[in-house]
């Protein structure tokens, strides 16, 4: 095929190897970011030591820095345990608020129903 000669020939193993994306645990991300933030090492040094891409490490460093300030970047999941706990508690508060609203509406309906019956 023309495309094969233009792009080169790849067997399935080569194509599969190119599409594999590395994933790192939250603990690994935090540890790497803390090496930069608290350990006094530069991003290139930590990247070389841990075999991580610079863009990924910079993103992790920025996220840990923001989470330490109490913010989570839009569209990102919290990676520090404290921020994850805050998100969990905020979710619980939202659920309780919904429960309270439902109970208020149910109470109003029951009160109105009991008034209608007493007439």
C-alpha cells in the first residue's frame, strides 16, 4: 500500500507498544511533586531520576501547589489526601442539603393534607 511505504510498515506489536500510556498512582504523583516543591530539586532532575515526562511533572507540581492553597484545578481530580477528603465532605453536604429540601417539601405536603382532612 502507498501509506505503508510512506509511513513505514508496522506490525501489530509495534502499533500496540506505541499506544500504551503510562499511568501513575496518586501517591507517586504527590511524591514526585514534593521532590520539586519541598526537596529543592529541579523539574528536569526529578524527571530524569523517575523517568517521568516534564509536562506531566509540571502539571503535578502545579496541582499539588494549588491543592495546598485549597483549590483543585478545573476538570482535575484531587490528588492530595486532604483535598480528596474535602471533596468527599462537600459531596456529603450537598447530599444532606438535598435531603433537607425533600423533607421540607414532604412536610409541607403532609401539613396541607392534614388541614384538608380537618375541614
